[in-house]
């Protein structure tokens, strides 16, 4: 298969997620977090947080908060069962907390192939903003996720 | 959390050893992470995709490595965190997460350490490499 180069510049619809304490506690349990601040509100407050902090990689969940998270990949010619996650990068501007509603805005920034087309790479960048739309103001939450999928 | 105070280039931070990853963990991480890709849950679908069995979500290893970071540093110190997924983690795999300080410099008006990160299985297979920048 070939990923259409027309995919470059494709803007995905924004996806919002209410960050819930229970979901963060479940994430902390399965990753066997030992710091109770990541699962217990009192422990979080005792550690100086205003609520349970969002762990560094949980932000990846926002874009998955839809019935068919990979519809966009199929739309550009990718067989999802053959997708591998190649790289993932987060840049943090502030800590996010339970109780916030965060919105992910993603755009496909590059598509290229390697090994004579045996591997195809899709680079997606996502900005995550809070309800104040803090992205771009410099004082708020602005996370950039570099998220190349690898299709083969 | 015990934030290390005497980091220097070459300092190895405390390794984080994870118990063998069970199928239950894969199922629970599906719910917690929102990654519902069935190749991590359903043996038949994994085999149809050419894999011998289900395998762990890459983001599970990235979450474990993130735990190593948040066990040592308050979350507001983390500036960036990135990884490259190098090999699949099979079910029952036993990852160990490690971090080493590779540089310390002044940037953005603060002192920052750059860490080289790695996750390896018991047989030595490196499943993930990466880096993180933390403010000291």
C-alpha cells in the first residue's frame, strides 16, 4: 500500500477529553506507580498539587477518546493492524490535572517511505490546550506530540 | 519521591525493574490508556497480523519509563520526554528501565539535565531508547 502524500497537511478534527481522577488512578495502578499522588487526591494535595497530576504519557489518551481512533489512518490508505508506533515525543509547558477538559488538535506534518517503500512513515503533531485555549499564549498548556506511525 | 540533588554527567539514576507483563496488565492498560488496538488483547488477531502472540503496547513501556522520571522528579520539572520504539515487548516480557545523565546545562533561564533513557528485556533486547530533559 502507499500512503498518499496528499495526507501532508491534513488537519484532524479536535478531540476533547475530561480528565477524570478515576481514570488517572487506573493508569497509576496498571503502571504500578508507587507515588500515591498519582492516584489519591489527598496525597496529591499533600504533595502540593491542586488535584491528581496527569502522568507524562497519559496525554496520548486524549486522541484515542473516540469510537474509531484510527479512522484517519484508514482514510489515507493504512492497514491499521500493520501499524507500529515508531516514535513518540512530548514537550511540556505545564502540568495538567484531573478535572481539566483538554483538547487535542492534530495535523499530519509529513509522510515518507524507507527501504524502497517497505516502511512508510506518517508524522503527526498534536497540540494540546486547556479550556482557556491557552495554546499560543505562552502561559498555559501547550503540548506538542510528535507521533510518527510506521506503516508497512 | 526523593529528587536526586547531586546529579552529574554520567550519573545513573535508580533503575526500575518491572515484573513480567501479564495478559491482565495488557487488558487493564487498554482501559487506562484508551489504546484499544486488539493486537494487544486478542491472540487470533495478533496471529492474523503475523505475530506469534499478543504483545505489549509501546506506550506501556513509555509509561513505565515515565514512572521512573516521576518517581525522581516532580512533574513540573519535566520539560520534554521522547522515545523511539526499537523492538516489540512480548507478553511475559520483563522490562527494566534505566536513565543516565548525559549533559547538564543552562537553558531557558534554568539549570537542566538531559537524560538518556532505555528499556531492555531480561534477554538484553533493547525495546525502547529515548531522552528526557528535566529542570533541576
